[in-house]
C-alpha cells in the first residue's frame, strides 16, 4: 500500500520559505502561488508552505503550526490502514 505524505507548514512568506527549503533540502518547487508553495521531497512526499493568514479553518498557532496528511488510493486502502 502506497501512502503519500504531505507535510504543511504555516509560514508568513511562502515565496521566501519556498526559496529557503528548496535550497536547504535541494528540493524542486512544483507549485507556487501568492499564498501557497509546494516542494517535492522525493517520489511521493511533498512539503506545502501555506501562508498563515490564509489557513482555513483558522489555526491557533500562526506561523509555526502545521498539518500532516496522507493520500491513499481509495476508501478500501483507508480501511485497511485503520
């Protein structure tokens, strides 16, 4: 079963954060907008950098908070993991 993790950090400046992490992790930026950037951390893992003011629902720790999510193939994969 393949589990694709997405690590999201709440940041004050997605552009600056994307440049920093791209350099520090030697990871390519694969998506960028004014409020969000995403870097590839290998074949399936991703790092998202979300502008803290745009997090919805609003987070209680800004910036500095974050999320961890996983993408699975389907509901059966979710049930098998559970």
